[in-house]
C-alpha cells in the first residue's frame, strides 16, 4: 500500500470515528434531554407486563375456582356455598346454572328474575321457559314474536299444543304450519297437526 493510500485510509477511519463520536454525543444529549420520559416509559412497560401477568394469574385462579364450584353443584345443586363461589368467580356461568336448575324444577320466581337478566342469552331462555311452565299461550306467543328469539320454533310448538288443548284446533294447526320442514320438530309437529291431543278425560 502506497503512502497516499495509507493517508486516505487513515482519513476514512478518522471520518468513521468522528461519525460514531457525533452519534454518541447526540444519543447522550437525547438521553439527558428525555431522561425522565424514557424512565417513565420503561416503568410503564414494566408495570404493564407485571399487570398483564397478574391478570392472567387471577383469571386462571377464577376459572379453576369456578370449575370446582360447578363440579360441586353438579353433585349437589343445592350447595349454597358452591353457588356463591361460582357467582363470585364466573357470574355468567352461575346465571346459566341457575337457569338450568330453574327450568328443570319450574322455579317461577327464579325464571322471572332471570328473564330480566342483562345477559341476552339468559334473558331469552328464561322468558321461554317461564311461558312454558306457566302454560301461558299468550306469553309464549309474545316470546316467539320477539326479534331474534332463540327457541322460536319450540315456542310455536308449545303455543300450538296449548291452543289445541283449549279446543282451538285451527289456530293450533296454523302455528304448526309455521314450523320449518328442516326443523327437528317437524315430524312431531306433523303428528300433532294430524292426530291432535288425547281427550282430556281419557288422556289425563
């Protein structure tokens, strides 16, 4: 390498060093100027990480506690301490369990309460079961006329059955005709429309 080339190489190295030094100085100035903001950002990120981990831990513990409570209630539906535990750890699941129990036992007060639930699914199903347990054709009709009623075709069948039981056979058949051919109730609806129900005196 000639002397000229060596000088050029040295200049280039100095230029690179100067750039690096200038960059370090700028970084240092930026850090000093924004030191508090950078520390605050680091603290926020760290705290956020801890908060997320804590929430995950709490949610997992709640899920475990809710599952334990549900298993206890499955064995003994009247276990009040398990019910309380389920309500505390998973209110939605608790509401669904109460709905299941009330719809099986015909607990009218509980069904009335659940029909006013803020949970749309619980309120919908509770309204349906309330009408069925009260054997109220008008209440069942009101339910099925609601937009988005989940058990509309079941309600049609129940309403038809009650109408037929009260001697209103033409109205009952009209309700049954509204049940879709693809419905799982289709075959039973056809049977009810064709054969009706047993005479009260002979069938009860």
